């Protein structure tokens, strides 16, 4: 290396090594300033392209069961999108939001939800929290692998030097890269003591224990955040009652047990009603009465739908025990509506609800 009047030049022998602002190695692009936002945006573009190519195998509304579609997307698309995400750092909020937007795009395409569907429901109804939670999980697993690596490797030596610089160096507050990032993630989950344990006592949890531990921590963190989001907004009041347990929405979960494709998508329509809400009075197109809760009106009140309602109630009576039906009939009308839209759906829902769903759909 030699320094002349101009910028620094690197040489091999007499050959000058050309300057570049980014370099791709093993499929991962590194920039001169370690900014990863552009890599995240590129991953999102790649993800959307791969998603669109899955249309041909039936991943679209009225195609494969949405739960199955989403599992395929996670296996095929997410694995390529998140390749190398362990090394993403110095990213912007916009880049992280773009990742979430891509996940919502995938979920909406599986189920056929409109673009305006609530972000609090779109991914969680398929049992998935923020996509960033998966990035954080992979970063924490990568940290564990680095700590467990043997001392004979060059990368381990570099890792220890960088770690000591970060913990004790004068430039620790300005340092960028993997270590400041993993530290911030650990602070977020309140587990930063593991860094001190490693530096001071060389304590590293075994890989499987660490995996179970962080899975539980990340799950609890995002689950609490999601339920807070649902419970603090009035428009999600009904959905919060229906989808009170973690995992996939009960109606969508029920759809995985259906053989008939028509019946699957009837249940998906029912799910869509559970997330709809109105902020003002709506006039029923059947009986012309006004209602602030048109879904409840269609399911339990509208006189024009009494035949479909009778069929549905016959199905409910046949599917649950007498005592449960008595309990159901004693619920408030709002709770009955929540019950019929998925709350405890594993107990009672049957194919007899199909007729009513189809009829409601043409009027909503
Ligand atoms: Zn009506």
C-alpha cells in the first residue's frame, strides 16, 4: 500500500487494486460503509419476484389453502430472502418496514385480503409475527455459533478483537457492524448479560439450549406486543376476542381440515367478516334497516337471512353438546357473533355454515 498526493491506493506488486463501493462475496453484498438498507430492499424485490412466480402452482385466492400456501412461501421465498441476514446492520426504519410490507403482501395474496386490511391482523392470522423477529432470531443464533467456534480459526480471532474493541475500546460508541447490532438486539430482549458472561467467564450456552431459549423470548416479546396492539384499538375488539390464543386464526386453522376447496374458501370468507368493522351506521341492502355492526346484523339479526341462519343454527345444535348450546344461547349477542366467527370454532363449526356465508357475501 502506498499513499501519494491523492487518495490511498492499494497495490499487489505494481498492479493497482481498483476501488469499489461494494463487493459481493458468497452471495452477500457488503458496502464500504457497512450500510445494509440496500441489501434489505434488494431482498424484498427478490422475495416479491419469487412470490409472483408461485402463482402458477396455485398460491392465490381460490387456489391452495392459505395456510398451506403460507407454509410454502416461508420455505421457498423467505429462505432466499433472508440469506445472509445475520450480517445486516446499520439499516434504516424504512428498510425494516419494507420487509414487513413484503410479508403482508405475501399474506394478502394467500388469503385474498384487500390492501387496506389491518396490518395488526394480516400476518398474525397465519400465525406469523413481524418478519424482523426471524432476522433477530437468526442473528442471535449466529452470535452463539461465533462464540462456540474454536480458537484455531482466523475469523474467531477477528471476532474476539472486534468484541474487545466494542466492550472496552474508546471507539465503542461509534463502532458499526455485527457486534453493536447484536448488543442492541440483546438489550431489546433484556438478555445483554450473555455478552458479559462470555467476555468475563467465557460462558456460552449449548446451541440447542440457546435456540430454545431465544425462541421462547422472541415469541413472548412479539406476542405481547401484538396483543397490546389488538387490545388498544376499538376496531380490533371483536378480532381480539376471536383470535385470543397464539398461532393461526381458528377459522383458518379449521380450513386445514377441509377436503372440499369450496368449503375452504367459504371459511376464508367467514374469516374476512371477523376482521371487518364499520365506523358509522350502514344501511342493510336486504331489509334496509340501519346497523353499526353490519356483520352481526347479517349473522344474527337480519330477517332476510333467516333461512340461512336456521340452517347454521341446526349445524351448531348438531355439532356441540346440549350443555354447550345452552351456554351459547345465554351469551350476549356480541359474544354469540364472536363465537360464530371463530371463537372456540374447533368445538362447533360444521359445513352447514357454508350456505349462510355465501348468501352474506353477495350483500356485503
Ligand atoms: Zn338486514
